[in-house]
C-alpha cells in the first residue's frame, strides 16, 4: 500500500494576516482567532435510537447532547447541536482517526463522519464583537436570548455556519465560536474582518485547548 | 417573509429553499398484484408536471439548507404570504420537534 504524508495547511492560509487590522488606535474591539488542532465528528442518531445515543454520550463525556440548538461542554469534548437528532463532537487533537473512538462509544446507534479537515474553527471575542456580528448575522445575540451555551445553525454572508457561545472571556466580553466549511473559510474570514475593522481587529492563531 | 423553523426558530427567507406543493404523492407503476398499471404514464405525467395554481392556503415543502438542513411543511397563503403552520416534513429527524411555530 502506498504511504501518504499529508501536510496540514490552514484553510485560512490566503486570508489570515496576523496582528492588527482596521482601526489602529486603542484596544482592538474584536479578537479573531483561528483555532487549529481539533477533532470534529458529526454524529447522526439512527432512527429510533436518539435516547440510546444521548445515554452513550452522557456516559462518555458527562453531558447530554443538546436536543435544541445549544452547545454542551463535557469532559473532553463539546457537543454542538447541528440539527434534529444530530450533533458535532469537538475535541482537542489532530490524530488521523478521530472516528474509531466514537464508533466504540456509539456502537452502531449513530452514523459518524469525520469533519476535522472539512471545517475551519474561528473564535470571535472582544468588547465590540456583537456589533461586528450584528452586521453579518440575523441571529439575536443578546444575553437574554443567546446566553453562554446557546447555539445556532445559520447562514452568514450566504455561507452555512454553526455558531455557539462559549464561556465569557476573563475580561467579561462574550466569546463566540464558529464552524464553517474550509472552502468558504477564506471568504467568511474576509467578511468578518471587514465587519470588525472599524472597531480594530487583533488576529491570532492558537491550537484548541 | 420569515419562517419559524420548528428546530431552529424564526429565520429569514434567504436560509430556505422552496420545493413547491407538498400534495403530490409518487404514484406506483405497478398494481398491488405486481401487474403494470395501465395508466402509469398518465399518473407520472400528472405527478411530475401538473400542478394546481392555488390562490390561498397551500401546504408546501421548504428546505432549511442555510440552517439545520431539515425539510419542512409550511402552510402558506399564496396571496398574502401569511404562514399559518410550520412543521417537520415526514421523515425529518428521528423525533418530533418540541414545538412548531407560525409567523408571517
Ligand atoms: Zn432549521
């Protein structure tokens, strides 16, 4: 059998420019971070086995998969609602086979597909992050309706995204995570950076932790 | 126009794709005993091409491709765009949605 050696590349290699962007004075209003080194597996419960899948997930990570749009932070993984009876399992790693451990957990109850290399993970935070997102998303991000743990499968700039809210940053500003198909990532990054430029953007990269 | 997806909540039209009338059912080319339906061609012509042009409430299929990727059945007034009911299309997801919304 042939041996392949794939070299991982960032899906943002064209769009990403580290450092400051837009408004140059004062603190950056929006922090845009590309998150790397994650495993992402789509779990779709087989018909009639939703309850079994939920139980298996609870046993594996200590949290139930959200039944409604939401993101549940468990031990070793975050479970993100993507649609009825389906969710993403997001975890730290960059191994070649993130599916096998989940196949053992769900043991025929769910269909699994590896999306680790298929999506780009972008984290957005900062004092003006909501102002920037309000320009490109129709989702109401007010605390009252989109608290920590809320999620949405929606479109930004005609591009399908999975958006969810993580725990607030140390400085109290909200933090949003966003998954987008890799082939649309450059384009979406530009859109987000343009929306945030007037508040000042600080662009960084970091592995998932 | 906005549609209240029973899974996602209310979203703008741009997240949805319109299929059309939810009424047509695929006919069978064969009768129960396995014999060929003599009028199968007419039944399929009707199923594929012929549509009622309803002015008023109509059950339609819409696809939430910009969101949860579920097929929905939407009851919409074709003259006013008022939406009276939204629910999951048969076979969407393995469980029933917690609540179905209606909005115009
Ligand atoms: Zn939906």
